[in-house]
């Protein structure tokens, strides 16, 4: 957000989206690694968790952003929520390697 256009709403949303995309790429990598090493039952549970997480992240971040009732800051808050929740998922998946 230190870039010249970073202080604008669009700049903040863009920055948060780039960070979210980095975390999302980690989720994809970690998910592939887990699918390669876990049992079919564990993979089914992983797939179910990921599907539920997708619904959860949408509901959580839309609700979080609703505090601004659709104002310009709602987009920033939703983007920050999406980034943070995606990062939490990546970290949760990474912890799975420490447990096994």
C-alpha cells in the first residue's frame, strides 16, 4: 500500500488481493502435498473441509464488510478478511505436516 496509488480504495483492495493470492497459492501447494500422502478417508475429509471453508470465507467476509453497508471501505474490509482467512487456512494446512 506504499505505492503511489496504494492509498486509494482500489489500491488497497489490489494490494490485499495480491497478498491473498500468495496465500492461496500456498493453500493449493499444501493441499496437493496432503492429497499425495494421506489416506482416501483423510482426502475425503480434506475435500469436505475445503468446500465448507469456501462457503465459510464468503459468509464471514461478506458479514464482516457489511459493517460499512456497501460503502467504499466495505471492499477494503472484505479484501482484508479474505486475505486473513486464506492465510489462516494455509497455516492450518501447514500444521498438518507437524502432526503426522
